[in-house]
């Protein structure tokens, strides 16, 4: 062929040689020179065909030749040399524990054709992997060896030298006048210089460094410095293990809001929208706060519209005038049409029946779209405890053509039945406990074939069985059942519980005795969700009966006979906590009154008679008991949460001559667990003090009893693990409280104070476990060892 004088030929055919693994006809088609086509040889058709093949990256050599010419017809052959394929990938200098994580990130796989691009990309992946761990100077040597077993195979080995981990020695910031170096460095969440704080990592991660530079600018914007920017930054070596960072910023002037106008609003007047925005003339120009007030806050302008069906609502804040240090904003609103919910789709419920979920859904087909109703639905589904709140999601699928939207709730079931097998030490004895709680029980499926796996489930009913004993001295049995939607139509709950305890006054575990106290009880409760003042409120009524049977029992108000308690308890509460396991926001408060009939006012007994037997005096116990409890959760930053708690209780009497009830008083101090229930009293924990040590001792009665108490606490919590299999969080706390015998002695601010740290672990099968260390600061009268340093163990979910 003469390149100086190309000639026209008709293509008689194209063949391919040199292939081992690829399909020849596919490559002929890709080459693009078809049989019967007239081309110039040499010419563009052949050149373009070679380029198409070369772009595939599959070949190390391509050679096109004319193998025969018959008249004006030419026959062509493409001789290809395939790139070798990766038969094995190995690493040296990489820990075994790191290899699996590294393999997941690698794009190079066994069977891939080996190209320079893939090798380069793999090396960069390794460098990035170690760079995130603080190894900035990683070097990689690549070995390639022909595989003697697999044809055209290459064994690739990455020889990794991590070198020394590089940490940040210093961060220098220049150009800042309005905001100090220290404040700017604190806004760099993951890029820190080496200092005394051993919990603060000083490793350098390039991706985190870029994010932290954005954090600096965001902070400037929040302070009104709209034009702030990073002019330049550089990284320099201090030594082989330390680097320094120089950052130069331009702050610019500080800006303020001046005039804020609204355009496009027909639903709400401008004055009302300005009130919702809560930003006025003279306020610092804060872009972050502006975005929150317009879009992300629960009471933002967008939420206002979206709660009324305006799913397609959009608002664009536009700077229409910038003059000196003042900015005029025009809020350009597109309201769109109101959207109606078409379908509500639920996926992911593999165990819980769909009707259980749908009765907690506040977004119904045919209703207007509401952002608040979606948030409320997520909250109610999280409160069920059957789904992982960290994985819950809702996807709106709008159809703007007909003004409708489908809502898809995505759920992930988590195990939440609980098995308790534990032992504890209390009152100088060992107490063993075994119990089981099914939180998603289904009574209607008891006789259904195949439902016992291990028990019928899916209807969100709760069934709990529990037994405690230390041998013959103490035994306790309880059973409870809760139906959250009685009848399935309304959120009216039914709860039933039965319990029986026996305490023998024996010196040894293996002995029984004629001296005993037996307590039996049953309670039935009806609760319902209220619509006013809002739909977070609940009202619970509970009827209780208890019988105390004493035989030759010493150390109590009477030794032989029976005491009975018939009481009605009413609890009015409000619970807006977002989820039960690790709440981040919301509140939970309740006020309750429990009262018995005032028998002493109409039974004509003379309670001034000191000779009246105790069994006659206390045959029917009477009292009225008032309790108040509240919790508030505030999200400080990310998952860092402040939890505050306040409790108050008062046990009153009807007849001064009869006095306080021997039952239902308050026992304050310690971990809040008595180990077992001796008789009716409410155990209230206060960390940093011994169990029951803050309960006043009554010399006249010869017993410890508190008839009034208060308690205040505050915790800062931070999660270490949030997953369906376990939730772990650390906390630090301060708290205080006290108990009194008489209301006349009550002094709400005379409290015993403490502080400490703790850890909580929630496992679906075991419930919540925890340990706290607390230090009580105040001395307790007649009990010098009550305060000071104490460890406390926590089992179960406290209020």
C-alpha cells in the first residue's frame, strides 16, 4: 500500500485474529467497516475503526492489514493482542483487619482486564483509605507477575508502605479581625491541632479538612459576614510526623437585614409571614438562620404552607439591594396548588400487621398533604418500638399533573421482645429474677395454626410474665397484659395486671416460717388519647385492689390480720417525645391522683383509741396520693441531647387521728431499685447516695417513711452506638432531691445534691441496662456514709 497514492477498494470482508476471550463479531461491528462498503486505503475509515477499538482499553496492540486483493475488492484482518486479566490481588504491608474494608472500596476485581487506569485508580483508593486514618505519605509499589496456571492471567500485588502517621502540629489563621483564631479553630470539627486534649484527634484527613474550611465560612455567614471567604490555604511539613496548616481569610463587612418584602403570596398576608419568619430590620444577616426559618424549622414558613397541602410550595429569598452594611430581601413565593394524598404505601413490616401501622398513620388518603402529619406519623411509629427509628423514612411521590401525592413509608423491623434472667443483692440477700415480655403479642391468633413461633405476634399487644425468688424467704409473681387499641377502632387502651408476693421471716434460705407477709393485687386500667388541648394528651383511669395478709409479722404497724386497699388512680399526661430508646426532642409529663374511699369519715371508729388493734385500725387503708413528673429533651448539636427531669410526690390523709397510710409512701436514694418489693412503697432513685438513705426516719413509728419528696436532674447524653441490635450512650448528670415525713416540714430547695457519669446499653432481648457513678455532696443526718462515691446499676426504662 502506498500512503502517497491511496486507492479505492470494495471491502470484501473483515476477520479478526489473536482473540482468547472476546467475541470477534462484536468487535467487527464496533470496527465499523462493513462488507460491500467502498473505502480509501489507506484512509479515514481504517483509522477511525482502530481508534474505536483502542478506546475500549481492552488491547495492548492493534494491527490492521490487507490480506488479499481481488480486482478492486480488498480483504482485511485485524490482529489484536488482548490485555491480560487479573487472576489474583494481594497486599503486603496491610493488616488483616484492614484488608476486608479495603477490598470493599477497591474497583479492581479479579477477572478485570488490566489497564493503567484501573491500576492508578486502585493505588489512589489505597492512599485515600489510609489518608482517612492519618497516613498522609503512603507509598505503593506495584508488582505484576504472569500467572503460570491461568492463561493470559496476571497476579497483582500492592506493596503498601504507610510510613508514619501524620498529625497536625499547628493551625495558623491570618486575616481575621472580628473573630478570634480560637473560635475559628473550634468550628473545625474534625481538623484539630495537637494539644492536651487526648480525646481530640489531631490526624489530618483531606476530606474532613475541606469540610472544615466550609464550616469556617458558614460560621462567618451566621455572624453576618456574607462576603467572607478563604483566600488561600497551604499545608507544610514541620517534621516527618507533623504538619502545619496556614489559612488566610477575608472577612469583609458585617451586614444587617433592612427591608424584607414578600411577593407571590396569596394564602397569607405579608405581615403574618413576617411574624412567622421572626427576623426583622436591624437583625444580623444570618444566612443559616434564614434558611431554618424559611424551610427546616418545625414552625418555618415552608411548614406553614406544607401543613395546608401546598406540597409544591417554593420560596426563594433574593437580595434586591445591598447598600453599605444593609441588605434588602425580597421573598419570592410560588404557592402552587394544594396537593391531596392519593395512596399511603407501607413497606418493610415483616412481622407487624399492617392495620397496627395504619392506625398510627396521620396521613390519610383524600386529606391534604401535611408535613407535620408526616412527622407525627414517624413519631407514633417510633413509639411503637417495633421499628428501628434510625432507619425509618418517608418518600413523597408527587403527581403535579393531577395535584396528588403518594406517600411511601419505609420501615425496618427490629427485635424488641425481652428476656430477663438476672440476680441482684438487696437487704443482705440474693434475689434471682426470670421474666419475659412480648411487646408485639397477638391474642386473637392464639388458636391460629402456625402462629406460635414462638408466640402469636403482630398486633402490638404487650404480655409480660415475671418471677422473683431467693428461695423460701421471698417469692414474687406477676402477669400483665396491655391492649393499646381496644376494639381496634379508637386509641383506647386496656391494661390488666395481677401480682402476688410472699415474704417469710426465715433466717435461712431453705427454711419456711409461720411468720409471713403475703401481698396480692389486681389492677384494671382504661386509657385514651385526647384531642384537646392537643392530640398528644392522654387520660388513664385505673382501679386497683391489694390485700396484705400478715401472720406474726414483726417490725410493722401491726403483726396479724389483713389490710385491704381499694383505690382509683387517674393520670393526665402529655407525651411528645420523638422516640422511646434515644429521644432527641419532645417532652413527657404527667400528673396523677390516686385515692381510696375515706372510710374513717363514715365507719364510726374512734381512731383516738390507742388500744385499737392494728388489724382493725388498718383493715381498710385510706389515703390520697398526688404525683407530678416531667421530662424535656433538647437537641444541643447533632445527637448530643440535654434531658431534664423533675418529680414531685405527696401522700396525704383524710383523718388526722388515723394519720398517714402505712403503704404507698416514698423511699428516696440510690439506684431506684429495691431488689424486691417488701410492701407497698414507691422507690425513687437519687444517684450519689445509698439506697433509701434520704428517706426520713420516724422515731414514733420506728420505720423509715417519706410522705413527700421532690427531685430534679439534668443529663447530657451522647450516643456511641445507634443500631437495631443495640443502643449505647454515655451520659453525665447533676441531680438533687429530698424527702420529708410531714408537709409542714417540706422545704423544696433544701435538697441533697450529686453529680456523676454513666453508661446505658439497650438490647432488644434484655431491655435497658446501665451503670452510673455518682458523688453525693451533702451530708445526711445520722448517716455519714450515705453520700460520697457510689456506683449504681440500672435495669429497665426509667420514667
